[in-house]
C-alpha cells in the first residue's frame, strides 16, 4: 500500500493571513492519499502562482513512494527534475538523500541526441489483440496518422482520410501485410488505388503528404533514437530506482509537432494500459504542464485532445493518474478539468479567469471562494479533494527537493545525460517491426495498379507516378529533371577538366605545396566525375544520390580549391602554366552556378502553392509535383536565366566598348583575365538558351 504524500503546510485562516471561510484543520500538514491521484488532479493558477511547483511536489512525492512518472516538458523547465537535490537549507535532508538514492530522472529528447533520443512509431499495433480490440487499435492508429498528415479529424475531409486509412490498413492487416512506415504506406496506397471514400485527386494529395513525411526534420521524429514504448518508461536502468521520464519537447520546432508527439505518446500509453489488468493502486503518473493548447474547449479539436480526453475517462481504472496544470482556465476544456477529483487553485487576478474557475469547481457548502483568489500569495492554493478532506483547505506548498527556475538548454540536458543511461537506452533500438515476407504490393509495385476484385486494373495519374518523383536535394542537381541538365553537365565537365589538368601539371614540381594541392585536386576531380555521372542517375544508386544531396557543399569545396590554386600560382609556389586559364574559367562557372542556385531557391521559396512554398515541394520533400507545378518551376527558372542572359550580354558589350575605347588595354594580363571570365559567363548563357531551343520552349 502506497503511503500518503505530503504537499505542504495547512494555513491558519486568521484575519492576519487571509480571508477565512473554512474551519480549523486538525493537522498542520496537508497530505493526500497517493492512490486518490488515479482520479486525477488539476492545478489552476496564474503566472507566478506556483502551479508548476505544486505539480513537481506531487511528482517528487510519488517518485519517493516508488511510482514512475511521465513528465511532458513543453517549455524545458521540468527537466530540472534531473539536476538532483538543490541543496537548499529548506529542503528536507532525509527526502533529499532518498531522492538521490532511489530515483532515476532521465530526459528524452525527440529529434535530438542531446538527451536520450526518442522516436515515434505511428504504425505500431498490439501483437496479441484480435477482433474488436484490434479494430479499435487500428482506428486509433488511423486517427493518429490522419493528424500527422495534416488533416483535421473533426472535419469532413479528415474523417474521409481516416475512414480510408482504416479500411486500407484493416484489409492488409488480415494477411499481415499492413504498412510499417510512411514509405510503405505510400507504396501500398499507390498499388491499392480504389477507395469508396476518396476521389482520385484526394488520393493523390494523400500520397503526396505521406511521401513528404519521409524526409526532412520531421522524418527524424520517426527514426532517431529509441522507439517510444511504455515498458521502457517503466523500467529503470539500475535495479531499485524509480524512473522519472521527462519528455523534453523544446527540440520540436513547431506546435504541430508537439501536438503530434503528445497524441502518439497518449496512444501508446492507452494501448499499453488496456493490455494490463485493472488496479486500485496508482502505478504511473502522467503530468502535462500548460495543458490548455492540448485540451482547449469545444469545438476546437487539436490532434492531442481526443486521446487525452479518453485517457482522463478510463485511465483511473488501470491505476494511471493524470496531473494537468494551466494558467489559462478560459482556454481549457472545463469538462476535462471536471474529471479530476483533486483540484488546486492558485492566484488569479483577471475577472474572466476567476469566472471560469467558478465554472470548473463549486465549493461545498455554497462558499464563494473565488473572491479570495486575487489575494492568495505565491505558492498558496485552495485545495479541493473530497476523497481526502470534507471541505476546502488552504495550503502552502512545501519546498522542492530539486531546483526550479530557468528552462534547461539542450547543452545542459546533454551534460545531465550519462553515458550509462545512453548505453541502456540504445538497447531498445528504433522499434522497427520485422516482416516474415515481402507484401504483395511490394512484389508487384512495378505492375499496373490494382483495382477492385474483377475490375480492370487502373493506373494512377501520371502526376503521382514513380517516374515523376523528384530526388530530395537542396541543390540545383535534379532541381528540374529535364530542365537545365545540360548546364549542370557543363559545370561538371569544366570542373573535371580544370581539376584534372591542374593536378597533373603541378604534381611533378615535388614541393610540399604542389603535392598537397595535386592530391586534393585529384580527389576533387574524381568527385567532379561523380557529379557528372549523377546527371544520368536513375535514382537507384545510393552513392550517386548521396552526391546529389551534397552537391552544393562539394562545389563550395571545389571553388575553394580552385581559388587556392590561383593564389598559390600568383605567389610563385606552383606553376599552373596553360591550365591557369581552365582554372579561371571553372572558378567563374562554379561560383556563378552557386549564386544562381541560391537565387532560384529564393524565388521558388516565395511562390506559395497549395499552402506550401514551391521550393519546399520540388526541392526538399521528395514530393510528387503536378504538371502545373512543374510548369511553374520551369517558367520561374527560365525567367531567372533570361535575366542572367541579359546581364552577361551587358557585360560583354561593356567589355568590348571599354576595349575599343582603350580604357582596357588590349593584350594585357588584365584583358585576358576579364575576357576569360566573361566568356565563361557567355558559355553558361549559351547552354541555357540551347537547352530551351532543344526542348522547344
């Protein structure tokens, strides 16, 4: 049996301390039975009221009683639970010693290895379930996927997507061929293209969104670190310790990702919960601070809300206690707050907040306690807990064992995460499921798309075919698969010739400088050859794809090397000879391509298509772009290169005019240097114009 937990001191309700409406209490300590927290607790208080401190007191007391916890740290301040006892003289020394000996706070960091890296698996399903329980699990999984893909499950469009995913996954689950990740989901959706819920265009958009989840920072949420699972959270790395799992969400850069993470955490918790027998004793505590954005009033329905609501209704049966805190009662779902049998109310000064508090809780005996809220001091609360006290209790929160204050930076989190903990967490892996065999929709993915039984096979529109997907890269390589490939080939050839010829020419000098530059040049020449080959990459070569992904960085290195060659030549450390002119030309073309690349990206990023920038769609997402979007990309690129052509023409005219007027002396070093650079720019212009003519544009 778990003992009572100590929250703080009972305050005497005399005129010198506060307005009194409650009789004297028999004890100076305010304690509650730990097991009453399975009926949940809500803490309400304005900024600076001490609501987070009170929640941490509950967590500390539960941990000392051997109850594990999951602490959702939205702002980074709850991670200070991992710093150990503060050493403050007001801290109970016995409790501080027990805390150090018996608890194990660990900080989990999604999409970061600053703490213990933690990933989600939105495709996980319980192994042992069947029948109606499996149907419910698939429904929860489909609901989560719908939200992850950016649909609002409370709106008609989101409900249609959820219904299609339920049907799709249920059908494939029967033969154990359901998708296990986003890439597989996209493949299976393209193969099984018939739907009673979605039009063809809606299916196209769904597949597009699924594909976009496989790349970028969001993809790390599903692949980096140990896979979120409850047995891991309940298990200490060392015997005899009580785990305190702090989920540090500051590593997620958007509110949408935080919503997704909390939704999936709650789904995982719920699936684990219903696999266990009911319990009258608290076995786990879940704390969510600043809960209002995740449990707002109706009709708002953010991704995390439905799961949290269900958890509040059913978790008590399984010994799971939820602790919620908010400073915005007006933005908090009061029905959810009403699920808590223990409510602590701190200072509020705004009338609208006090009015909302009055809706959430009514004092027994008809006391209008809300009149006292503006006068309550920091760390003082009105505690309503009928399972522990027959009337309201005014209390002063005890002093925290652990520090409280400024949120922790990710660097501080890293310093608190020991190597021992990292080694322990690494044993859990990413939780990727293993297949016994390849699903039929993988084996037959190169065949015509499957339709309904007995119907003619159908083919998805060309807009979403495999042949039109763009390689994910942040460079101009394959920015348009058939747009300016000849220009990219020119760029690669010029770099290859310059690097190979210069390296060959200087390698015989025998000096340290020439040997070093020659060696680096040879390596970069090989890289240039790979860049050249990448223009003909069909997307199946992992090496070529890697080169494409890093082409901009490679070109910057080549530009730096070419510049070093020219500087060393001018300083007399090497003799480039005739290869100097090829180096000058290559240097000009490379830097021009890098500049044009950035201009194209900037222009694409300013063009918004379907709520996303065009650059995001064609450059960064491995997305399926429609014909109209591809045409827009080409028109923008052609406009940029047309203006570039006008610029080079103007430079050429100015150069000729200055030469004819003898401002620039003919047959001088400066004349040839300028001439070679302008000719290089004209070569870029010529190749782009010829590409357009060959394409017939």
